[in-house]
């Protein structure tokens, strides 16, 4: 990021967004972006504020620019999830899947990626795969005792939801 003044203004815009003043933050971020169009973090924050305002389609180019320019690890994590979620919200399910799988590969510890991917897979009519992701993540992360009792069963059944173990023999 460039100057100290730009960093201060960016920090102000982030605080505004976090305080629910997304429109004001958007105005400030777009002013900064006009001066520093190749700043990855600035593009990312601009994408984020557009998403907050329900301007998903407008956020996409900012996300793509930020990712292509190179972000810090934490910001890249947020940008991949944000863009994947945005693609899903726009009905671009294949792009959503690609972005969220990239996020899962680069940030395997982040449980938000498979959850958002499950939603995209649902939209792609790949329900068994979506359920497997949800059940696996639920079983591996819950603290709910009534679910934990069945963790082993959930993890066993998750990848094979359509299989049955009936002893019925066909004649």
C-alpha cells in the first residue's frame, strides 16, 4: 500500500463499513481507488463494501483485480470466500465451485469454504456431495453433545448417503 495518508483513509473506510456506514465507506474507497487502482488491498476492501451493499455484480471485478494483484494471506482467504459466495449469489455456480475449491485447497483449515461450497453444489444439483461436506463438517466441528454421540456414524454415512444395507435378496 502506498502513502501513510492512503493507509489512514483505507482504515477509516474499513471502520465505516464495520460501523454500518457502507455507502460512505464505498464513496471513500472509490475515491482512493481512482488514485491507487493497482492496490490489491484497496480493491479487496472495495469488493467487500459492494457486497455489503448488495451490489454483488459490481463487486466481482474488484475481487478479481485484488486476487490477481496479490493479497496478504488473510485478505486472500477473505477474497476467495467472498468471490465464491458472490458468484453463487449471482447464479454462476460453476465459477463459485471453482473459487471455493481453490479456497479449500489454499486454506484447508478454514471450515467456511466447504460450507459455502456445499451451497454451490446444491445449486448444481450435486446434493449427495453437498450433504457429505455439511455432515462431515458438522461432525468434525460441533460441540453439541447430542450430535457428538453420533460422530462416528455421521462420518461413516456422509460419503455414502445413497447406499443401503438391506439384506433383501431379489428373486
